[in-house]
C-alpha cells in the first residue's frame, strides 16, 4: 500500500495510490517531499472586498501553541480576516446526524469517519465497503454551510486544517463550494509570522473575549456521537474504534473474511485530528491534549449548551456520497517474484524478511520492485554484502602494504613471476631472500604492540637503503619481508643478505625513532634461494622458506643458503 516510488537515489509519490496521510512529509529529514502552498490564494481573498471568515479546526489551540486564543484571533484580524469561527458547532451537527444514523443501525456495518485519509483508503483499497461509509459530510463542511446560512452577506471561507489531506478534500465538487480555500496550520503559522511586524512591538495582545464558548455535549473525537458509546458497555462488540490505516486494513479484511462483524466502526488515521501531521508536530500527543485541557479550564470562560443552540440555528444539508476509486496494482506471479528475488541474490528459502526496507517480507519487497515502486538499493543486507564484496575486490587490486608502504604479497608474486619468466627465456639469474624479524615479539611485548608497525616501517626503510633500485622489496606475511634480487647469482645474493642483516644489527636502540624501545633490539634471520632454470616462483619461495627456518632454528641473526 506504499505510495512512495524509489528509483536510484530519488523518491516520488505515486499519486494514484496516495491517500495524503502526510507521514512522508514529516518523516523526510531532508524536506524532499513538500505540500502544495495555498497561501497565495488566501492573500488574494484578503485583498478583495468580500467578507472573509477564518474557519479554524477545533484543534487550533494545540496547533498554534504557545499562542493563546486571544492572540490568535487578534493575529487573524491584523491579517485582514473579518471574523473567526471554529468547527465546534459543525462537530456537534455531524455527531447529531450520526446519533440518528446509529439509532437505525441494521445488519450492515456502518463506517463512521470524518477523516479524508481513512475514507480515501477505503475507496482505493477496500472499494467493496464504499457503500458502508456513513454518508455524512465532515464537520468543517457542516460549519461552513452553517456560516453561509447565518451570515447576512456573501462570505469567503478559509478553512485551516490539522492535516494535509483536507486541502484537496475541501475542494470536492460534492461540497458545492462550501470552502473557498483550505490551508493547514503550518501555513497559517507562516502567514502570522509574516504579518507580525504590522503589530507594534511584534506581539499581539487584546482584551479577553466577551463572547461565550460552546459546550460540546453531543460529540467526542472528531464528531463521533457521545450517545453511541454511552448506550453501550465495554463488552459490546457492535462498536469498534480503529486508528491507523494498517489497523483499518486488518479490520476490513477480517470483516470481508467473516471473522468480525461490528455494526458501528469509528475509523481515523490519527488519534483524533489533534494528532494530525500539521498540528504542532514538535509536541507529543499528550502535551497537546494538556494544552487544550488547560485552555478549556481557563477562568472567565462562559459556555452555553450546544443542543440548545442547534435548535435555534437553520438546518443545513449534511448528506454526501462516495464513489469507489480502486487502485489497480499489477500482482506478479510466483515466477516473476522468484526472478526479482534472484536479482537481489535471494531465493524464497534464503529470504531474510528483516523489514529494514520498509516492507514486511522480501517477497512483498520483490513485488514492489516488480511494480517499479522500490529498488534493491533499500535492501540493507544486500547492500552490506555488496559493500563487503567491493571492499574485497579493492583489496585484491591493492599493490602496497598499508603499514610499511612497501609492495604487498600480491605485487611481489607478480614481479617474481616476471623475473622467473625472464630467467627461463633469457637465462638472467634471480634469487629470493625471505627475511624474518627476530626481535619484533620483544618490541611488541614491551609496548603492548604500539610500536611494532613503526619498527617494521623503520626496518623496511633500512632495507631500502641497502638494496639496489632494481631489487624488489615487499612486506611478505606478518613480520616477514621478501626480496627479489635480479641479475645476481647465489654468492652475490648471500653477500647482499649479509649486508641487510648487518645493517639492521647496527641500528641504535631506543629513542631515535627507529622503532626500537629502551633495552630491546631487533635482529633478522634470512633464507636465500637461487632460482634454477625451468623453475616456478612457488619452488624458489619454498626453498627460501626452508633456508629461513634453518636460520631461525640456529638461533637467528644469521643468513642461510638453500641447497642447489
């Protein structure tokens, strides 16, 4: 049901699947997904000679906090609004209509919702239940129609919504233009901040309002009728309250399968509109509820009965209709799913189903990839595996040892193979010397290993000073070095090895940056082998390694020649 399509490094919205829940807007840390800006239309209305009414969703106290009710009304007056209304009476009107509907409940479930996200979800993803949607307008439309019936002159109405979905819903042709333009509370905040300089000192103050407030008697959350719950106890399964599209999906699926059968379903995407995406998203739901409760308890506020008020107000049309708009999503068969899984290096048996990609299973993610709604870039385990393979591939292409800066084992093997090929073709001699650092364990033990690499770098530098430019010096393995001596015979190679041994032994101990520590001195053991014609690189290395072992067993700090 995801409406986000991911392609490469970009994400976009699949409009035909989107239900405008707004979650992607608030969750995107980079602000890559934005909401249409309708404030220019508001400014245009305020420049006309029409009477412009600001219709605030009843959650405005929490949405505009820390502004007070008085500051809000004064700010809207400064902006050019002629009057300010809230949707409270609309909620009461709608709840009264639901009371009458629920009193006539039959055997078919009634889906009660004032939430455009929940309604669109049903229309797109459970179209069979569209006829069960309660045909009653949302509270802000009821309030707008009431305003137009009560005000003595033509008015323009700007509705300020707690969510983004109402911005489009308010323009539904079936509402007959009840709302001229809808903005959300984040847009209203921006408008107020832009107008603040018009007020002396940048603050908005005014005397306390004298008009009484309306006491909600009929409705609970977002127009749900209080009587529907009062007339039932907690064990009554005929009424079910559900929040969030995932839970709505589960419930409607269960009803369709005959596993559940509530007669009245109250469904919202959020925990009431006070939890809407445009209602002060920096505050927790609990903090917002506390803000509203504190405002209602403020002293000096007179409240009148809404039931009494509604009897004196003109009747307005509260009926609406719904049309199913099912989303057509191609469903890949098993062969297509298996092919997509194979692209990611998975099978049904090896699928991890970790959920890191945002889909519950690898199979569901494969279906999204098949429909071009995602890519394997979102699969964390796959990307980790590819990263490891890439790192291993890079390591294979390295030519230098990172600790000493000398040639590494791979590079030395390649160079030695070239020298052996030259020997076999032209008879040019080549010898190999394998070198082991005898005292490195003592250096490592004296310094907890902190100077071992420094010692190897220093010894490697000493070797370079004693060798010819044509000789190949490499870090072989661990504490060992290897030298390929081209164009020399065994005797000359032995002399070169002795020169290396004496050069290391002559190193001064301690404190000169050579890699030695106080009282600890390194020596080296060397095994030298000459490559016979027709030999392979592996044979020469094995001979040199055998000679090196003899030198180590003999006490170290000496050079041994391999036989032959």
